[in-house]
C-alpha cells in the first residue's frame, strides 16, 4: 500500500519508519493469523478529504485519539505547543516578551500535580484512552517530522516537544476556567494582605459612594463582544419529518479556542463528525446519524465572590459562623508558588486561599473597592467550573446521542458542560434548547439575603453583574441538589431546557426567550447576564435582548411569514443559508429612518471637536445603502462608526423613546432619541472617513478583510459586522487602521454547520471560516476562508461512499 503523508517536509527517515510500520501491521482491520508480532499500542487510519478534513477510523479509543492528535499536529502544532507552555505556567521561561508572570504563577498553582491527578481519576477509561492516544499521535507527528521541519512559526523552538497526557491535562484545566477564574488571574496573583503590624479597625474605614461602579469586562464570559448563533427547527417548520440545525460559534480566530474539523469512527461504538477545540479528542460541535448540535456561550455565572469579615488586627484570619451557629476564626492559607525563568532563575510568589478559593485584589476591578484589610474586609472567589472534571466525559457521551431527548438525558446525568448553551435537532423533527451546565447553587432568595446589610460593596458588585455573597456565614454557602453530580451546583431539575416541534434559537442571550411562544422563567438569577433586575420585590421576568438576538428571532419570523420573499413559509437547508448569510443590520432597520429624517430636516451636524459638517452627501449614501453588511454593501462603514459612537448600552432601553415591553420583547425598545449626542456621532463618523480619504460609498469588501499569509499576504474580503449593530454574522477586528480601513478580522464565525437528515443519514453543509490549518505553509490555511467570503458552503462527506468520493491522497495508516 502507498502512503501520502500530506506534508512535503517529512524527512526521508521518517517516511521509512512509517513504511516499515505499515509493512509490519498490514492494512487496518486485516486479521493476519500468521503474524508473530504483538499488536500495536496505537493504531489508526487517517483519510483526508477535500479542505483537509481528516476521517479517523480505529478499533479502540486510543486509536481514535491517536489519529486526531496526529492530524491536528500536522495543521496546527504551534498553537497547541504554545498553549501547553502557557497552561503549564512556563511562558516566562520559553516565550520571551510574550511571557506573563501573573499567568505563570496562577497556572503553576492551579494545574498542580494533585489537581491533575484528581482530574484524571474522574475520567472514564475510554476518555483516558482517547487522551493518551491524542498525546501519542501529536508526539508521533513531531517525531516523524522533526522539530526543525514543522510550521516555520515555531520550527526549532525549545518549547516544541513531544507531549504526554499530563501536558493535555494542563490544557483541559485551563480551558475549564473560561467562565470563571481565568478572568481573574491578575487580581488573584495581585492579592496580598496588609503588613501584619497594620492597625485594622474603624480608623481604616473608607469613605465610599453608596454604590461605587465596578468596572469589570465580562465580555469574555458572556460573549458580549462575540456573537455565537444557533437555530434548531423542528418538523412543524421544516415541512419534513426531520429537523434542521444551524450553528455558528463565534470565537477568536487564533489560539486555544481554535476549532478543528474531523470525523471519528469506531465501528459499533461511535460515528460522529464536526469540530472540537485544540487538544480535544471528541467532537464538541457536530452531528452523527441521528442528532446534530451546536453551542453558544451561556449568560450563566460560573462563580461567586465572597466578602470576608477579617479578625480585627489579623488579616490572615476571618470570622465565620458555621452551620451549627458557632462562631469561628478561619485561616487564610499562603501557598508559595515557584515559576521557572530563563538562565536557571526562579521566582517565588504567593497565592492566598480561603475555604472558598483564591483571594482577590478587588481594587484591580475598580479603584473604589477596598484593599485587603480596609474596613476589615477581604474578598475571595469560588468557581464551579474549576471543580468540574466531567467535560471530556460529557463530550464523549454527547457524541453517541440518538435523539434530542437522549441528548438531554446525557447532559443532565453528567452535567459536564462548563459555559455553554446547547441547541440541537434530530432526524425525528425535534428542536432543543438547553442551558444544562455548571452553575453555582445560589437561589434568588439566597443572593438577596447574603448581600443585604453587609455594606455598600456587595451591592456594587451585584449591580455590576458580579454575584457576591457574605462569606461570614454558612447560610451563604452554595446549596446542593440531590440530582447533581457535583456539590454546590444546580442539578438537572433546576436547569432550563425546552423541546419543541417548531423552533428554538439562541444568540448569547439567556434561556428566557429561546422561543417567544414559550418563555422560560423561575430559574436562579445566576443564569442571567444581568442580576439586579431579577432581584427584590419588583423582580422582572425579562430585560431587553441583545440586538443580535432580536435580529435572529426576526429572521425566523420573516421566513415563516415569507416577509423575506424567499418563497414559501418553511425552512430548508438552502433558504436557511440565505437567511443566516443575509447580513441584515437590525439596528439600521430599527433607527436609520429616524436618523435620515433628522438629517433631511437639518443636514448641518455638530462635531465633538467643535464646528459643524454638512452631512447631505453622507445621508444620501446611507439612504441608498442596502442596510446589510455584504461585500458589495456601500455605506455600511459609515453607519457602523456612527452607531459605535452613540451612547447606547445594548441590554438597556435608555437610547429609545419606546421602552422595553416584556410583552413585545422582540420589537422593543425602539424609536431612537435624536439629540445632540446622536447628531455628533454621525458628524464625527463622516468626518473620520473624510479625513482618511475613504469614500463614504465605499464597498465593505474594500475595507474589511483577513490576510492569507501563505499567499503573499493576500487580502480576502469579509462580510459581516458587529453584534452591537444587530449583525447576525459577527466579524470583528481590533479596530481601524491608520488609513481608515479595518484591521484584519480576529474574531468571528468559526465552525458553521447546517444539518438535516434523510433516510440515508445526515445531510450537512458546513464551513470553517478560518480553515483547518493555522500553519500558513499548509494547503488548508485559507481555502475555506475563500469559500466563506463567497458564501459558498461545503458538503461534508459522512458515509464511506461520500468519504471515498472526496478523498485527497491515500489513507495514512499509523501504527505504534
């Protein structure tokens, strides 16, 4: 049998090694009774299809992991190698100016040998096999290829080496913290008690405003700046017996959250395809013959802060009333952490721990919050996801689901998802929304009672959507559910899900309105993005939706009524793709008529810098704009920069004359209040592009793009816009270049899949917007990116026949 390594830089010796392995082990699945050789420890077949998608077939979970690890390393070895360095707390040792002391201190402490051992002990045997195989496959690729011959971005680097399961455990440990502790690394490492001889009494009381504002960027937790979307349509709106799924998680285009497409087949056990983030041996988002699912980042809080009442005169002790009513003095523990520096140097820094978790320097969140010891107070944090070792087991279980009901059972039984909603459909025509994930067991009543009468700071934290409790009493410890596999989190009976025959949708809003016909209510405020509206005697059931959520629900309504003029009133794969790629600007549909009416009445607009500008030409451009963010849309950039400058908070209604109405949540608030601020915003946007010599009627394709580093830095134009504008397809860059164009897209669409079913199995068209390979020397670096730019979907092969039809090169047979 011939072999195509699909990498022209493989050394001759490596090819000989693989050829010898092939000769000894024979073809995959063959039973050579005359062989005197022991069976290989790892064995997998890898068949690439178009766009570099590997289809891995094996006889056990070790083999599956082995194949995924090898294929991923071919395309993205630098990314995972770097993440292992960061997750192991070795960035200062290996990454030079990109190293970070706080990160190293934190992850060296968090990913301790004891924690890794505990995590490993919680894994199913099949999961351990798959992870072990992944490490072996990654290492096999590096060994065969040689570190000097891999991706030039990290070729020859000291930190690129063969890996073990222990290295992957650090990556999983770090990934678990995305919704919690990883957002507090610097405040945790910066936490330090006052000097022991400092007087701690009323003389240290701070003068504070009643409700100091806490400045905390929760966009990484709640995807305010991102934009994942998912639709699931049931048989009632598909006109068939099967459901249809659309999923598009929006994530950073580089680094640990990068998705990779692959297909796993273990005959009689698992047959699943889709994508997973790096280091993962199981599909995170994908489909099998019966079920298809996607995820969006959930609004639920994964942590709570605790306010400690310190023992007067001793900043390392705090007062605590236990469950029996006995008052105690509990210790704050100091853990000295040693990190490695270049030239055989080391650095030792402490991390401090309460019974709840690490201590925090909350002044790093806001200068009005107290130092450790001020007012005899200190702050600490507990993170539910950091106590959850079940994510890998959860993915494996989900990969085997046979219906949406079965999928729900699997999620409820394991409760392993750390920070995401799940949207799914199946061949039987059901649609599912669920936020079945790890959420601290804190009820509305407990959050209210445990933040009352404890000074202004807890109220300020909660007003800033950071759940905070009084840590001085057992009454404020997290509760427990009998049906939960983890202490301190809500069990299956207290987490929301909805199964319907028509549809469900989510675009990073809460569980509340996945279908406007059946709002979900009554769950803990910790499952919401905002906290204060859901507390007190006048608690509400809902708050204004994100503009992107309103766009998502409006698109569904317009399709079912044929207002979108696509024909009929049902969803199929084709018209759904037209809908989700429409790039309508919901905010423009909502406010532009008011803006233009004001401009026609008085086109002389004020500027923030002083003076005025005649906006007549710009308003003509905006009146002719198609109110979309397509490549040929002219004027979209002017509206974007106008709206970016408008004083508007997406989850409030203070910019509108018609306020939010809980009985009409998709269409309210509306009626933009035209004032001096909105007029200056438009004037400033026009002035900016005039000064940069950017035509006001320039096409978006001329301004927004990504770079193909493997093709002379060619610019590939990108459609899409900002979630704040109500654009369904988020395409976000760090900002504007000096010349007035946008910097290359760094956050946006990732693994997009549209799935339905027929009698033969799943019918899937998908795209990975940034393509399979971060390695710019690979042929799969920007091939799918061009397809995305052209809105040209790819039919994914799932059956053996389909895989054979799309095969690229010969099957690689790996044996070790």
